[in-house]
């Protein structure tokens, strides 16, 4: 069993916190709203997958500390370290000019002059900006470089500064 195709990564379990079963969770930007008491999420770790219910959530140093139903101590919590939590896509609301990583992956990237730079393999998140990862490099997702994102045409138009994508 794996996450449903229409599920969105809500966060990753970074490890345990304390002795009472709390888990340190690094939520994604879009997935942060998925964490609330009673939320039903989908959990994957390696080849295993199962549904989970969140019983409590609190913020702590840029992370969330969550409790999962049935996880009562550090030993039980340790089994979740490294797991990925997914939320149903229909529960994620996006604002204008906000995109899900999965929507951008697979889009072709072209320059304003028509140069084909490749296809987005994935999106990585850094403190300074999110980055589109292509076979030939990374493109910061900033307005000065990303000119247009057209999800219907699966195309991203960029105006890269000299040297950004040179091999």
C-alpha cells in the first residue's frame, strides 16, 4: 500500500521528542494546515503504509510536535522516525502563485528565448528559496528568474542569469 496519487506530502517525521510519544515533524509549506487534532493522514515508511490520526499538535522551534493515536511512549514513537505523512489533496488550499511540488515535477523548463533546459525532477526547499531541480542544475523559484508557470501546458518559462545553468 502506498500513498494515493492524489495525496500530498504534508510532512516528515524527524524523530522522537521526549519520553511520552511525541514526534518531531517537519511540515511542508502546503501541508502545515493538515496538522490539527483529529486529522486523518496517511503514513509511509519504507514499504509499509497505514492510516494515522493526529491527537495533538504544538509548535516548537520551527517544527511541529505531534502525537499519533496509539503512540504512547518513546519506543512506539521511534518506529515512526523517517516516515512521510500525506494529506488528501482536496484538503490543501493554495493561494495565488502557490504550487505543490508534485504539480511542478515533470514540467518542461524553457528560457524566454526558447532554450530547452530540461524537465523538473523535483523541488527542494531551502531557507533562501525553493529550487527547481533539473538534470543540469537548480533554478531558484524567485520572480526575477521564473517568468511564468503554466500547469495546464506543463511548462515553466525562466529568464536565468548568465552562468546559472551553464554546464
